């Protein structure tokens, strides 16, 4: 089982522990990912034990950590926030193996702050993720939420979440580089729409956060900023040569992803880029998703949104 496959499987176990799905449904979804009954039961038990340890310890203690300099970032009081989104438009654009699908949001203001690539969770391109693109547009950015299941006809082509997760796991096992290529094609499309001199940024959540780390490890140099939200950093990942300033966002009660946090910090230090590691100590994994009441943390989500919008904004004096 690859790292990405294991991550997706453990997400299902975590969904059960958090009361989002029943144990029977968790076992069914894990079976669809090729996880045997004994291994699946072990994953669920391990996740429950980890959650108990996290609650007893009060979560992670560090609130944040800084990298090289500020670069005009990290000042939430200067950021503008808007939760009311601009409506998105479905678009089709050229990819490396055919057309790709996405949700495009364009700000009403004539001067665009930048272009933003938005990468979805393990549930595909949901209305929530399209809504995030619309929120960026409300704050002056052009944004594209990419559907990583475009080659299969897009997220709506699947009957349920279990089938979506199984397909993402299958791609992760057989051709994970496809994700990198599709994200790079999406950046090309954004650049065409906003102009080649407009700064580009990328954000992803959960599985999508891991995808943003992958994009950085792939040495994508067109990004000026990136914000992976509680996504696992790839083992042995090397980001030297990137040009992006990176805001790594983590949840304190999320031992599974936080186990990779120091590796991410070390890689960013080695790359000598501006970065910040931001941990919301009492928040759970997926705390930004306001359609998931089991994990949504309104205060942490609002603060993270301020920080990200400031981080993606053009550098200020």
C-alpha cells in the first residue's frame, strides 16, 4: 500500500471514529480500497486510540512556527475576508490526456490580486470546494477548483463517496503522477485567463493538502505561494528549487497528519523559502469544511481564511 493509499484508508477510519459514518460503512469502504477485514478493524482501533491520546494531551502545544523572513505575509489584520462567494462556472480545458473539468470563479473587480488553484478533499469536487473558489473570487482572486477525477467524467459520474475514494486510491496506487500533471495543466489554464504576470497560488484540503505538497515536491516553479491544509508531507520529499512561500496549516488534534509536519518544516528550511507552520491547537482534521459539523471549527476556519488571503496577496511594503 502506497502512502497515498494508506492516507485515504486512514481517512475512512477517522470518519468512523468521528461519527460521520457507521462502522459497517467504514468496513465497506475500506474493502473497496482493498483493505482486508482484519487490517480494516486494526485501522479503526488505531485511530480511536490516537484520538483518545490526543484528547488526553490537549492536542499539539506549538501554535505556530516561522521560516525565513516575512515577505509581506503573516499579517491577518491586513487581510480582507468574505464568506459570501462569487458564483462559479463549470469549465473544460486541455489536460495532458484529454479535457479536464473544474469550477471557475472570477472577481468582479477589474484588478485581480492573483490566480488560485483549489484542490479538493477525498470526496472529489464537491459544492463546498467550488464554494471555496467562489470565496477567493469575492476577495479579489481568480480561482479554479480542479476535479482530479476529470478523466472518469468528473465527480458527479460516481454513485457515492465510497466509489470516489476507491478511484482516488486506485489512481494513487497505479499512476499518482497523473495528479501532478493535471494540477500543472490547471495552473497553465489559470495563467492563460489571468495573464502570465499575475501571481499564482495553490491551496488544498486533506487529500488535497497532500496534493499541494506533491506539487511542490514536483518542483512547480510558477507558484508564488501555497497553503496545504492538514495534508501529509511525502516521505523523503524535497522542495529545494521552488519559488513559493508556503503556509502549512495543521490541526492540533490530528496526530496522523502531524506526524509528517516536522519533515515538511525540514524540507522548507532546506529550500530556504519564506514559510510558516500554523497549528490550530484545539481543531480537528478538516476543521475548515463548514459542511461537516463533526469537525468544523468556526473560529479556526475564520482565522485560517484571513491568514491564507493575506499570504496569497501580492507582497506589500
